[in-house]
């Protein structure tokens, strides 16, 4: 079956973008946006592993930050994560961690579920590199728009799936998306090396009289 390009949704007051880029409404380019499981998990097995809300940080999903959900085989078809999924936080006590997203990477065939305070986004077309969307939603423009309509309840800041779908996203051609992701990953690796060198140098300096 032919895959149709998502319908362009004009975005008002959006920043100027390079030639070949286009502004889309995020909801019009996603294949699925689904909240997670509301059943309370257990601290220890038995059961399938399920992430905690704290497992999603900007640009990262921490697989080891998890609990366990007994008798959850029937939930696998609907809520099982796979590589390439984007996870957004729906609620958080800190506004800085509300609406942040991380990409599921390296999960392979392992079983992992996700809770109700997270949202899962999947794409059903080849026009977006998931890693590009992850990077885009870490930008200051995207972060400001994501949090400006947040609602507070019992000390928890919250956003809805409709809020996420309404976000504008600037999408370059697919090859350019891949190159952006590649270059930024190289810079992140370089930054990590520099940070480790600075840490080592600081430890040596602390030992000097």
C-alpha cells in the first residue's frame, strides 16, 4: 500500500526555517499516541517489567528504572514498547521534567511496558526519523510551547495527549534529519569525553598542594 505524506497543518507565528523544511502539526504526523497502564505495579517480580515515570529524561529512557506488573500477559499487544518509540512524560512535580521525551533504543526483543503517566508516540510512515523528533522536542522553542498550557493538580504538573498533538514541529527532508541526528550524536560523544577529561583533571588538581 502506498504511504501518503502527512497533511501539512499551518502553524501561526512559527520561526523561519531553511528551504525544504516544513512546519507540521505533530498530531498529523504521528501514527499513534497512547497513554500507558494505570494498574499499580510491584517493587519486585514476578511480572513483566514496567517503567517508572522517572525513567524518561530528556533524550533518554532508563530501562533499569522500573517496577513489575503481575498477570500482565494480556497487556503486551497494546502496551509493549519497541525500539523507535518516543515516550513523553504526562505528569511530573517539576515543570522542567514535564513533557520531556526519550527514544527507546537497544530494547530489542526484551519485554518492557510503560505506565499511565507516560505517553507513547509511534510513527507509521517514513517521513520522520524518530531520533530527530526526540532532539526537536529538547529545543527551547518546543519546551516553552509544551509547558505553557500545563495544568497543576496536587502538586503535579500535567499535559494531555491533545497538548502534545497540537505542538508544531519543523521537519526537514528525511536525509537531512538523519544527518542532523548523526552530527549531534557525534557532538554528544565529544562532550562526554571532554567532561570525563575535565573530571579527571580536577581530581588530579585537588591532590596538588
